[in-house]
């Protein structure tokens, strides 16, 4: 049975295939965006899907020259759903059985707008609620802590914005192909990250397998990476983990620091000098501070340097495996897959998937989710 590492490795080939097939993969959503004459985009998603959307948000805004709002389904349902006619609203669930996102689809429909569902399973419950159902190209992933789904979703949104921008004349064919070449480079660096992380893990084994809490900090497009990193560490290694925008981290959260704290800092190529300053400052308090960077080449064991010479808004595709592999390897090493016995009672009381999910061939049923 496949585990998280298998899907991290598998994501590379899927991403390359999706880049080659970008026109067909995104055609339905591109046609909807253009025919609807939309101006702004709302992405309704939770968990890793929300994090993937945040990884691609700046890329979409750059090439479609529009505003992008990423909002969780619960907040969308109860607090913030004042979308306008010119807003494209996309509800995302990799499984297609998440009750909160199904509720979001129903709300969109009730307000007289086309309910658009983006999923990895066209045969899921989403088909009963979406007016327009789109497969984003993840394929099969049956592990609770999704990895391939995050990377392919972030890539899908990037490819969609490229194809739509090209169709609208915002970028030329040549510019589109050049950007796609950058995305292909990102898949190469993503594979390199998988190799480099294993070396990094070996060098820092004692620190990484004895974490008691963690911060993950970044800026720009890698806020999404930091969000996903914090989520993965928290749900697998089961330690308190928070993400922060890098400068906000030193405006309060840093006051908790002791030598026992673990801090991961992500440098994607913007604000690098300031990020390096904060990295050096944090190391005055704790030796458990690590930097992932494509600008600072170093032999320092606490720095993982990835020579990814690509635009900052694409770097999340390269960096996501760092946290995906960290989550799996530490959890597996320490045998932390089993949760507290009362957690099962909570899952029975507070259901997040529809009844049909139990019958789904893609239902998660593996040792890692127990």
C-alpha cells in the first residue's frame, strides 16, 4: 500500500504530464472564466486545498490581473459570502465528499450563481451539487495526509491562469510557453528537493525527531507553503505548530522562543536579506532554526539550499516536499500514526465527510490514517 513518500515521488511525473496537457486540463474552467466575463476569483477550500490555493494566489493575480480571495467553506457559509456577479466562485475538495465544501456549493446555487466544483473525483458527491464539475488532474491518492493533491492543485491554478491570460491576450503565446518552461524547471527542482531533504534529515536527525513545537515562517507565495508545513507537522507529528508571515513572527510570536523551540524559515527569493537577518537572529535563541532557501548557498547544516532559479511565485512547487517528507519521516520513525483513543469518538461526533464517502473506492483506509 502506498504511503505519503510514494505520493510525493509520484507527484513529479503527474505535474510534468499536467503541464504538457495544460490546455486540455484547464479548458473547461478557462472557457467558463472567459464566457462569464469574470473580474475576480473566490476560491472556497479548506485544509490542504486552501493551502494549495494560497500557494498559487500570487501567480493567478500576476497573470490574470485580478483579485483572488481564498476563504474557508465555514466562513464562506456563515460569515463572508457577499460575492458579486463578476466574481468567479470555485469550491474545491480533493475527495469531493467534504460536507463543508458541499454546503458552500449549495449556498452558491441558492444565491442564483453557477456552482463550480473542482475535485479529484468526478464520481464523488460533488456531482450532485455542482452545476459545473472539473477534475484538476491529481489522479488517485488514498492517504489521509495528502501530498500529491496539494502540489497538483497549486499547479492547476497556475496553469489555468496562464491559459486564461493567454486566451484574453494578457500574455503572448511565447510568454506562455516561457512560463511553462519555468514550471517544468520547478518539477526538476521538486525532484531535487526530495533528494536534498533526505540529506538534510540525516544531518539534523536529532533535532527533527525531538521537536516539541514549531513555527513555520515565510512571505509572498510561500505563505501557502508555510500554512501547509504547519498543517502537516501538526496533524502527523502531533505537536503545536503555527505559521506566520516572516516579519509578523518577530512582532510577538518570537517572544515565546526558548532554546527548545523549532523554527522553519522559507526564502523564495523576495525579502531575502531581511529573511536572512531574522534567521540569524532566531539562531541566537535556538539552534533548532532552519532555513530553506534558493538564494543563500551554504554548507551550514541548518540551511537547505535549493538552486531553483525561477520566479518566486513558482517556488512553492519546489518547497512543498520538504514539509511533506518531514511529516512522514518523523511520524514514521517515532511511530506516531496512532491518535489518542478519544479522537475516534470526536470523529464519530463531528463528521466532515458525507455518508457516501464510506463507499467510495478512493476512501482513505491505510495505516497512516489510524
